[in-house]
């Protein structure tokens, strides 16, 4: 058996909807609604059944918290999640660009030809 067979990440879809509902504290129908609205995008089985990852479960709990504790409607929650995703993407891009800038400065400082 492959050594990486059981090497699962937080993004690996492994939980069927009933287990995901139990882990998130939500009703399965609520999970279906959140999927239709694009708040969470679970993986799919060959038969089109939903499979949720650990990351999806955490996201579902956050949606529930924002809705119940903060009183934010689902459209607002969707926008918040989109902005958070964009923020993370931009942070990654900024980090990558800072690395490139550091390398360019070193090349200029030492007059090295680029690799």
C-alpha cells in the first residue's frame, strides 16, 4: 500500500453530509442551502454526494457564528468570506513579491547575473 495513502490534509473531503452536519452543529438541509448559496463548496463523490473537509467544517462553524452571534445575514456572510479569501490571496502575493524584491536587490548589490 502507498505510504501516502492515509496522508490527509485539512482540505481533503472525507465527511459525508450527515457527519459534517453533526460536526458543525447544523442540520443537513442547512448544509445543502449553504452549498447552493456558495458559502461552502464541498467535494463530490462519483454519485454527486457531498463530501466535506475539515476546513469546510471550520467554515460552517464560522458561518453559524457570524449568523447567530453577530446577526449577519447570509449575503453579508458570503461577502465577508469572499473578502477574507481575497485578503489571503493578496497577502500571499505580497509575500511572493517581497521575496522577489529581496532577490533583485541582492543581485543588484552584488552585480550577479540572474539565474
